[in-house]
């Protein structure tokens, strides 16, 4: 490992090696890891690294490590932490070096948040999120006499609290009633296979039942969310949250900031400074307020209102690059030649369509699975989709963060969807639709009292929301191939299949058929069956 490389081996004393072995994975190679150090110290080391001619291990010894008489053998003294904090103050506050805040991160768990808040927390690109799924958990249990939903601070204690809770309880009651009847019906319709384990069969049926009834869950439904992000991502998340008018958002921002300051305090010094973070949050809040006035003024005379009732999801491709293949080829050939864009364009103009496709196919290569991704030349062209889908599908699709996704507020005005599986059991379908129709009255009351932002909490997942997705071809392939896989929920799978068809047929970009080989266009009764069976097979093999 590393044989034949001519690198200079740094010399340390025996005492220094003893110290370094506690905090670095080796002391004699040019590649090493940092261990047993707080994130704030690791980040500060890298920040100082960029402005020093010393090696990282030498920097640590000279500027960060201070042994005290009562210090435990496996810890860094407070001097290292103080040095790190001082350095961050200088680089972030004085120099405005934002990249320094990318050098340390933290894991934060946000529990009992509404589904509305999860979308705000998950909006940042540079973070990792894991959210509680509605596919594997039943929401039919009560805690301390209440179903698992949030009552917003604005509504709590108001004259509408009882109306709000009555409707929330009715949704969860209907969810519970349908679930109790549905599970046995599904087991009868889909009996256990001979080679199937009881666990795999039960899990498959449970996922199917959850998929059918999840549309009754309201946006107020509580969820748990795990977040890992660097300091810069957390800072931007908090600044945006403090720009909100929603009390739940503000309260969670306070709690997140409080806990992060126990872990990476130096990265978050600007968030609540009057002339930094607060000024930034005020700027975002002002834009939101003023644009609301602009939109209301422009559409004030609008009298038409979409009909409220049962609908289906809609996907439309509204913009795309007409000369998409030529643009991609320019980017491909730019990387593999020494020619200018204009010279490459002239050559491309001389090629036949088949010659162009041959270059594109060569660049994409022989993809063996959806994880094999060609290079960034495919980011040259983009697509813009306008989508009306049920909120349940939107929740799953919104978590793709590299694309650009903007959405409108939830309301009853776009209608709702009903799972086709309920057509087989009309009485369950009637319960389902009756529960959904009840939202209009309570929504209007809350809207009048607290505005559209708070009225969203009562909207069930089955109601449609309008949103736009802009993404380049490389992201589109990842997005569509992943979210069209068999085990996915049918509502978002259908959205992605429609996207693929629009790219191929409406945009006329048939060349993507050579690239997107792993779009699953089939439909399945039991989408989780293979995954659950495979889980048991793998467990058996390991044993």
C-alpha cells in the first residue's frame, strides 16, 4: 500500500508519536484519518491547514494539543477547543470564510414534528435526512388519549381548537377503521406463497395496507426525522426557519440551535446576531410577505376556482432544450479534446444523427445497473415539469435535493385522489371519501382565522399539491430510475413514469432510451413482496 510513491516521511519524537496515535490513524503515511477529536477541532485544524505550510499532524501538536496534569489520557484539553473556537470566530465573523463552516457537522434528531415541518427541514441540499415512513408504521394508536398529530401553537387555546381536533380525530378514526377491515381482506386476496415466510408475507400485506390508507393522514401527522449536516447547511436551515411566520417552525429552530451549540457551537455564531443571521432572516421574511402581496394583487380578480373532488395526478413537461443531443455532445467532446466550443459545434454540425447517437452511447457505456452513472456532460440540458400530485407522492419526491423543486401551499382546491384498490370494496371507499370531503369546512375556518400557512395542517395526504421540478438529464435519470422501481409507492412511480414518457415523446429526446435503461414501467399488486422475500433469503444465507 503506497509502495513506489516517493513521499517524505515526517519525523516525530517518540512522545509525539504516542500523542498522535490517539488522534490519527497513523503517523508515518501521507494519508490518515482523524479520530477521537470533536468536530469543532477537526474543522478548525483543516481551516488552519489552508493557511499554513505545516503538516496537519504538526499543526495539531504545535497549536491545538495541550496536555494538562489532570487531563485524561484519551482526551484533548480545553485549550484545543478554545483555540478552535477563536480561529472560527476570526475566519467566519471577521473574514466571512463560509467554507470553513463546512468542515464540521452534527447529527440531530427532530421528533414529533408535523409533516409540514419535515418538508422545511428537508429543503436544504447539503444535508442527509432519514424520515419516518408511512409505509411500515401504523398510525392507529393513541398516546395519552390522542392520535399522533400536531396541534399548532396558533390553534392551541383558540376558539377553533375543538373543531380542529374533532376533524383530526375523525381522519384517524377512519384511517383506523379502514385499516382494521383492510388487512384481513388483503390477506384473503393475497394468500401466503408456499416458499414465503410468515414475516415476509405479513410485512408485504402491511406495506400494501399502509399504502392504501396513508392518504387519510393529515399534514399535521407527527413524524421523526434524523439530520446530518455541516455547520454551513445548519446555519442556512436555521436562518430560513427564523424567517417563517409559523410558530412550530420557530420553536423547533430554537431547539435545534440550542442543541447544535452543544456540539458545533463555533459554526453557528452568526445565526442570532442582529447584523448577521437575524438580518438575513428578516430579509427572507420581507420577500415572502411582499411577494404574497404581489401575487394577491395580480390574481385578485380571479373568479374561477378548480372543482373540489376526486381527481387524478397530472404531469406536464413545460420546458426543455430543443437541441439537447447536440448540447450534450458539445460537453462530451469538450472534455475529451483540446478544441473550443465553437470548433466542436462546427464538427457536430457535420455528423449524421446515427453518428451523434453512437458518440452518446459510447459516453453512456454499458450500464449494468442504475448506480452506474456517466459523467457530468449530461448535466448540460434540463427539463422543467409542472406536477399536480397527491401530497403523499410529493412528500417522497421532495427529498431529492440536487434538483430544483418549488411547491405551493396545501389546500382543498386541487381535489384529491382515491386509491384504485378501494374500488373492490365500495363501503371502504365511501368511508375514505367522506372523511376527505370533511376538510373543506374546517380549512376555510382556519384560513379565515389564521391564514393559509396554518390552515395547511388539516389537509390529508390524498389532496393534490402543485409543484415544479427542474432537473438536468443526469439527475432526471437518477430520479426517475430510482423512484420508478417496483417497491415504490404507486402514486410517485406513476409520476416518474409519466416524466420519462414526456422526455422521450414530447421533448423528442429518444436518445435517452439508450441511457435510462432501468425505468420500471410495470405495475404491481404487491410492490414490497420481492424486497421482503429477499430480506428473509439474505438472513437465511447469513445464518
